[in-house]
C-alpha cells in the first residue's frame, strides 16, 4: 500500500474532524492492527470511543470486522512487519469512501454476523466544550458553584490528577468525591499532585522520596453555577526539581457551566 | 630437704651448659611476632569474609523476596478493565442532554484513542500500550460516573 496515498486519504477524511490519526480513529474505532494472528477471521475491535460514529454504529470491544463495503477483511495475513493486513485494507477502504458514501460493515459478534450501516459524514461530529459563560467576568456575589478534581484533563497539556487536601482550611468531604459544592466567591485550597511517576522521567524511588511533602496552595474564585476543574500541571522543564516543588503547579484548567443546586 | 638442695645445685651446675647449648636464634622472636600477626590478620580476614558473605546472602534473599512479591502482586489488565467499563457504559441509557463533564471526558477519550490506535499501528510494545490503556480505563471510569449520576438525576 502506498503510504502517501493513505496519508492523502487520511487528510481528506480528517478535513471534517478535529483530531484524527488514522481513518479508523476518525470513526472513533480502536482496532488491533498490530497483531495479524488475531485477525484471521477479520479485524478485531478493541474499543469504540464513546459518542463517536463507531459507538453510534453499535461497535463494541470483542467485535470482529469481517468486511467493509463488500471488501473482505478475513484471512489477509500479515505485512512484512507482522502487522495485520486487515487493518491496512480497512483503512484504505475507509479512505477511498467519498465523504457522503454509506459505510457498510459486517461484524461477527459472539458467533453471529451483524450488519451495521452509517453515512460516513457522521464522522464530522466531534465533541467540543464551550467555555463557561461569563468566563473572565468579575465574580458575582451569592449563589454557588463547584470545585472538581474530575480527572479528564488533557495529558497533551501536561495536566494530571490533583487532590484537594484542605478547602478553606477544612478537609473536604465526603471522601472519594471528585466534586465539592462551594459558595460563589474566593476559596483557598491546599492541593496535592497525583502525577504518575513515569511522567517524571526519574527513578520511582527518588521520586517517591522527594514528593512526600508535595502540597501547594491555590486561591480559586468560583463563579455561580460554574464548576472549576482542578488539575496538577507538570512543569516539564523542571520535572526533576523536587526539592523546591517547582516540578508542578495546581491550576484551574477549565470552568464549565453546571447547575450547582 | 638436703636432697632438694642437691637437686637445685645439680641443676644450677648443669644449666649454664644446656642454656648455651640451646641458645635461640636471633630472629626467633620477630618470627613469633610475625606469625602471630599473620594469624590475627588471617582471623580478621576470615571474619570479614564471613560477614561479607552473610551480607551478600541477606541481600540476595531480600532481592529474591522482592522479586517474588512483585511477581505475586496481581497486575491489572488495563485493557480488559477498559473494555469491561466500555461495555458497562454501553449498557447505560443514552442521556437526553449532554453534560459538560461528559463532553470533556469524551473529548479526552477521542484524543487518547487516536494515540492508542497510532501506537498499535506502529507496533508498540505492551509496556508502551499499558499506560494508554490505564488512562483509557480512568477516563471511562470518570465518564461512567457522570453518566450514572445523569441517569440517577433523570429518575429523580
């Protein structure tokens, strides 16, 4: 298969999507392209991104893609590197489809063949989150909001999980809750980072020893009916600076509108 | 008594002759000292060697125990966990209204899945795939908790 052709096809398909690495990714489909041995009956589905076209089609982990628009994906063997040729065939078939062409899949699930169909242009749908209304406005008195440690921060921005040790000098509760309701206004937090050691680029022993006292203070202004999402930002340039704690900072990385009642 | 005195005298008379006959060599005492020091040194080395051996043995035992414990610790199959969570998510009713937190989780999941697929496409090793599956599992867990809360609120 010509890599340039595939790349051009990918670009064409990705023109309507925000982020996509390969045609299967643009569908929100995760397939086992690395292993030809598991691709005898077809291409094995490892997962479908929630909310994606693959998810809406009804694909799920364990499914086997037997053919795509009449092109068989079974018994295609391996390429020179031992990877499943079925994946390359699937991607090229997908890339060859016109944006408005129907996508027809035959799927093997628990020994039963299923037919799944969807227009490809549905792949243009992508999740996007608008910033909270009034973001940047001065805080409004009264009302309530939330501070959340819900760890969905993008790792590509070096944002990791954080834990609130103290909220206005008090241990927040109940334990295990990722979100805390607070009155609208300014609050003082004592925050601990939860950055995985492997991201530090140093030995785990050295890292654990030096990270015992890793809490930092953060002042947050919570707007009414807004959830402020807290994270720990890894300062990659100072990743080894444990002594002064310069390797991380607590940050509010996003504010989203959410009724706090 | 006189017999004893005689004996002493006799001995005294004989002594100078035998003493001169058995004059020790001049280097005897230094040799004795050297031998003594040598033996002390050997004993010290033997003790050190025994101590070192014991230390090595203890270290070897500790390492073996650590390796055994590590091997005995159940490792989490993050891929299986993520797939199980995905099936749980599928089983939940589709929420009527979108939730900003769920959207954030989905957005990060889409980004992560792109990276994960790229890793499979380039034939990444399991040790490189594992952290990605772990993160996928965490995000699905987060999404699941939001969706469950949504379902609960819609029922109330």
